[in-house]
């Protein structure tokens, strides 16, 4: 009885309080309510993204070292930026990065669109094949890196034996990860294997968005399948293809985990992309100011190229 009466009192108080709360909420304008909802997100973004960016910009103009935090910080101005932009090793790393970005994006786009075009035909069992194709994308980069490191082993790796079967060369006669010529392509193959399904999904969304009545009108006009592909399919799927290129280009420009797991930047500096150079400057040489300046240069480069590309994408979408 006491429990029932206590519960009744709590319910009665809640009912009595609600009108007051409701009146206070009604007294707030839509603008104030909007700010109440957005403020926590803005504070979180400032804490996670904006503040570290501003702090990095500040450090890029100083001689700060993370392993010598007690040493007085000296303002160096743009010295680090000048040193980076005139360093041939930095330009070599940027060339390696550009090589990875161009080839991975080209291969992934061609294969991804081709797979999307086949899956869009909705043949028997296409759902099962779609799931199988998407499996590499679901794996962790650490798992993929270790998995392919094993496959690339010259003595026991399956990849060498498959190549030997088709070419007639001995399986142990070449090393995908230890050869200066082959190691860049080894990373390109792994990245294409892992992320082609991602491009396929975006392209498949573009193909599925094309209305059927356009193809029906083309068939009435007796347009061939080849003509339909070049006049309808490709132009209408082009914005989605360009979007996939944008996403993969940005991600591959920041490529670190796969290179670090497979080659670590070697042999020599053959696969040393910009992110590996940045890591070595920041956490091996402890040149925090220098690495901060390099990070800002990479950030501005990606932002500038992405901005130009987005403008081109908008023009294509507006046609």
C-alpha cells in the first residue's frame, strides 16, 4: 500500500511539473531551440577538429619538439615551409604518392564500374555474388595487410605460385615486396582488391538511379545496346563515378596503413609515400614543428585539389 501511494505521489508530481516545463519550452524561440540542439555538436567539432588544426598551424611556425617539451619554443616563421618545399626527398615522396593515387583510382574505377554494370543486370544469384565481392571491403586494413604479406611470400605465398603457373617462372625467383620495381605494384594490387567493391557500390547506385523509361524510349528508336551505353548509361552514371574517384583519391592520398604493413616504405624509399615521410619526421626524428608544417602543406594540397574537382563535378551534375 505504501509502495502504491509512493508511486502515485511521484506520478502526481510529474504531472504537476510538466505544465511548467512545457511553458518554459514554449517560451523559447525556434532559433534558441535550434542552438540548444546544435551547440553540443559544435563544441565537439571544435574540440576534435578545429582546435588541433589551429594548434598544428601554430606549431608549424616554431621549433617545438614533442620529446623536448620543456625546451623554450622559438618562433621560426616560414622556415619549415621553405625547407620542405625545396627538399628533393619530399618531392620524391609526393611523386610516389601521386603514382599510388593515379593507378589505384584508375584500376578501382574501371573494375568497380565494370562489376557494377554486371551486377545491375540482376542475373540469377547476383545477390550472393554481390555479397562475395563486398567481403574485402569489410575486412580491417590490419587483417588485409597481414593476409597479403603472407600471400606475397616467395617461398610459401600463393600469389607467387599463381604467377609461376601462368608465366612459367620459378615461384621463388621474384619478391613482390622486396623488389624495387614490383613493390609499388604489390601495394596497388592490394588496395585495388580491397576498395574496388566500394567503388562498385557507388557506381551501382548510379546505375540503379537511371529510369527504365529512358531505355524503353531508346529501344523504340532502335538504338543498339552499345549506343545506349554511351548515350544513356555512361553520361547519367558519370556524376556517381566522379564521386567515387573523389572519395578514393582523397583516401589514397592519405594512404598509410597498407604501405606501413606491407613494406614500411621500402625497399629503400621506393614506396615511401607522403604519410610515411610525415610519420618518420614526427615520431622517429621528433621534428614536431617540421612535421606540422608538412601536414599543413598536405592538407592544403588535398583541400585545393578537392575543391577544384568538386567544381568540375557540379558542372557535370548540372548538365
